[in-house]
């Protein structure tokens, strides 16, 4: 399927998914999710998916300044599951704009052409006082609070808040849950040359 057709199909599928979420009762949604009657949240989710659809092609993310950081597969230290491989755009750090995510999370597994699969869109924001015990500056998007604050995940990354949206991979724990229990890491995550040495800090709940 041509890249353009694939993007169109993904956007249409996402729109259908968002439409179903909007009419479903709140108690029918698993995990953290926006209020389906919150029209702004629904519009913002649709915007995020529309803008990031082109990044199903990993090369587009690299071209637009998203740089691989940290571990290729980060395991949940608090339970089961993992999250994707972070590609971060520093210019979007601190963004709460649905059209400007800080990071795109790709699968650690590559396809036969050596490309990763886009799974998640993420927004990150620095914890103002760098004190994990205070939360007075917690951001929110889509009517949901960010997770954190938490330590950085790689060298030079500050204590921060973040919010994940599993727009391109089903997450049984919920579209906005940070960990995906259906995606365990391999015993020995692949080493990717040129990436920063990962931090041993755990990701927040």
C-alpha cells in the first residue's frame, strides 16, 4: 500500500475509533481516558492523530527532528508491560499543543525493511522545582493530568511529567496509560548504536 494511502487509512480508522469513544459511556472505557462528552478533548485527540499520521513512516520523524533517546525497550519496573522506543524533538519539549508532541514512541522490533512501527505519541514537561514530592505545576491535556513527576530516563533528562496517547497500537490498560501490558520487552533489548546511555531511573506509574 502506498504511504499516502496508508496514512489516509490510519487517519480514517483513528477517526472511527475516536467517534466510538465519544458515544461510549464513560464507565465503558478501560483505563485513563478523556470524558467522551468533552468536545475540545475529542477535537484535540483527532488533531494529534491527524498531525502525527505521517510518522508511521519512521523516516519522516527523523526528517522532522525526532531523535532516538534511551532504551529501545523500557520495561515497567512496577508491573508488566513496556513502552516504545522514544524519538524526541527537543523543540517540542514542554508542549501542551496536540499538534506538537514531544516524543513519538516506536516498536523495538523492526520490520523486514529495518523500520520500526509507530505506537505512541507523548508530551513531556519539566518539573519546575525538580522536587518529586511536589505536584503544584502538573500539566494536563485532553482533560487528563500528566503522569509524574518522575526522574529522567536517560542522561541529561530532567525530572518531568508526561502523558502518553497510544494512538497507533492498542493498549489493554487504556489509550492514555503509560505502560502497555501486551508488549513485554525481550530478555536482552537490542542495542542501537549512537544512542545515549540509558538511565536506571524508573518511569512513574
